[in-house]
């Protein structure tokens, strides 16, 4: 099976697209990312890199909820979490991600 993508789509999709753009210092539209924004981003990411982690499963669940809520309806995501053995959505997650 062959998947064809235009040049712009291949550089703006996927989990690593943002990291690649940041490393290049170039936004998806081709404009340079201002130095002040890059500096602040790198400062905060350095702090995050030094933070002690509590567990892989907790981080996996957090990522699933944060990203899944953008693509998956609440009840479906909640069921998927339960099926995988994760805790269901918390009220504060529902309020943050699903309440408009």
C-alpha cells in the first residue's frame, strides 16, 4: 500500500512534526519562530526534563486523555480507558476537555 502526501502535509503531521519545526526554528508556514519564543520554550522544556517521574502508566494515561480528547468522544474514550485497564476520566478532565 502506498500513501502519498504533499510536501506540506508530510512536514506538518505526525507526533514529531512540532519537534522538528522547533529544532529548525521554522514554523509550518515557513516563517522563523521568534527567538524569544524559542528561548522560553527551551527553558521550560529543560525544567520538565529535570522533573522526577512517577510512573510510565500515569504518563501514558495522561497523554491518552490529553490527545484522545481532541479526537474521541467522551464516552468512547472513557470506555477505551476502562478496556485498557486505566482509570476512567476524572470530573476535572471531563470539565477541561469536554465542557465548552
